[in-house]
C-alpha cells in the first residue's frame, strides 16, 4: 500500500471513529446530541482489548473476530442492547458503529 492510500485509510478510519458519531448524534439524538456524542466516544474504550494482543497493533489483522470485545458474540450482545432505551441504546449504537468502522477498515482497503 503506497503512502497516499495508507494516509487516506488512516484518515478515514479516525474520521469514522471520532467525527462521524457527531452526525449520528445529531440525526438520532438531536435534543441531547452532545451527551450522545460523548457516550459514543466513550465506546472507543472497547479498543482496550487490543492491549492483550501480540503485537498490540497489526495493520494486516482484522479486529473483528480476533479481539474479545470485537468478537461475534460481543457484537451480538451489542445488537441486543439496541432494544433497551436511553443511554444503553446510545452505547449500543456507538459500539456497533465502531465494529462497522473496524470491519470496513480491514475489508475495503487493498492490503
């Protein structure tokens, strides 16, 4: 992967993790969009499971299905959390969007 593509991949990944949730919060939680945004940002803590991997970061590794909090079982739990109201639903949306971002990051770019 050349430098330009790697830079675009990195920019896209962090844009989807850090900036795009603002749009989700504004679209679905207009009344409390700041609260929703910060809750969704807090779901980034799900990446703590990367600390248990060796190496911690491997650009050729798919996070989905590899790390504990990125497992298919965890994703199923995150999906079930959508059926709860309030902050739990916001957490679920943040976690599922995080998983989607990691999935796209690995599967849509040429390795």
